[in-house]
C-alpha cells in the first residue's frame, strides 16, 4: 500500500510539473516544487527502507515464533 502511495505521489508530482512548465516559473513555484519533490522522495525512500527492513527480518526468521514465557511464580511478593 505504501509503495502504491509513493508511485501515486510521483505521478501527481509529474503532473504538477507539467502544469508548471506551461506557465512562467517564479520563486514561489520553485519552492513549492522543491517541497513537493522532497516529500515524495522522503516517503518513497522511507517505504523502500521499511520494506527492506521487514524482508531482512523475515529472512532471518525472527518473526516465525514468539519467545517462551518465563516460569510461573509459586507466589507473589505479598506471599
């Protein structure tokens, strides 16, 4: 789902870039493009790293079982 959102954001970014290229470019336009482009890149990078992290955990098998419970105490601190 996250990668789909990342791709969708890139499509929106490209569409807005196309719209902007048809108009005179101002400083505000450049600033907006940098902000939108930075957000799209950050989300895409975060999603890719998160997916790689989960794949590494799955490869090591650390999520296949849960840890054993400790021994059940015979009595608590109140006796």
